[in-house]
């Protein structure tokens, strides 16, 4: 099984609309490690590590978001293996 790790920065109406809970629920259902958190500038940051197919699904879900969200942009970057190895079981992190 090929493992992959990505980080997403999501912009738009993504805070106060259940975005973090949506991401956490979907990531946990796929058995991924990582986190999702609000950023002070109004964006949401999420990191995922696990089976490549499940991580790819999450990048698509972040670009769409839950029904109440309005995603304007979703930037996806690959994480390095060292950073990915330190990701916890999926959690909603503290705002950063």
C-alpha cells in the first residue's frame, strides 16, 4: 500500500460553518492521520497522511467542503516524509 501525505490551505467562507468537523469526520472514516485547524487569517489548514487513495479523496473534499462552506481556493502541497511521520491520529487542532 502506497502512503501519501498532503497539506491543504483552504480559503473562503470556511470558518464557523462546520468545516473542521466535516474534515475530521471524513478523515477518521478513512483511517487517516493528521489534523485540521482554523488559522487566524480566516483560512483552514488540514494535513492528511495515509493510503494514497484516501488522501486524494480528502483533497477533493477539502476543495468542496460541507454544504454551508463556500470554498474560494484550496492549495494542496506535498508533505515531506519526516513531517508526515509525526502526524497524530486525526484531530481537530487548536487555532494557529
